[in-house]
C-alpha cells in the first residue's frame, strides 16, 4: 500500500520535529508544550491510521460485495 509509505514518512517527520523542539534550549517549557501538543495529537492519529491500514492489509475483508453498513440503516 502506497498510503502506508506516506504515513510512515509523515510519522518520521513529526518525530524529527518533536525531537528538535525538545532539544531547543531557547524555548521555555510552556512554549514547548504549546508547540508539541498539536504535533503529538497528529502523531497519535497517524499511528492509529497506520495500525488500522496494516490490519486491513494483513486481514482483508472476506466479503467481495463491499461494505454493507448502508443495508442496516432504516429506510424512511
């Protein structure tokens, strides 16, 4: 999956940016917290997405007809 490669590259870039912020001595702890919080949230979402895609790659859906979520909706 090409998307896994892109997600891994994004995770590596975020990790590098976080390390750069951690080692930056000119920033106060509050400034580091403010700048790192969005990066950590993004990292968490990307890690979960990576895990989900790996699971789908390793365990593809058995149904060949696709997603059936719409068939369970109530029709009005």
